[in-house]
C-alpha cells in the first residue's frame, strides 16, 4: 500500500520566522493583531515579489 500522506518541502528560515511571528501575535493580541500582521505580509510580498 502506498504512503498516502504527501511529502513536504522544508520551510525556509523566513517562513519559519513568519510562522512564529504569527503565533506570537495570536497569543498577544488575538485576531486583530493577526489581521494586522497579515496586512503587513501582503504589503511586503507586493513590494518584494510583485
């Protein structure tokens, strides 16, 4: 029987840092802080990767 869970690619250090920042924002301020962080991420992505 084949292994049914797809393999994952390793995260980059930047992705790990963003994930930890997200968790800290969620713990510290709840949904509003996370929404602000998501907006900052969108702005960053459009400026660097657009």
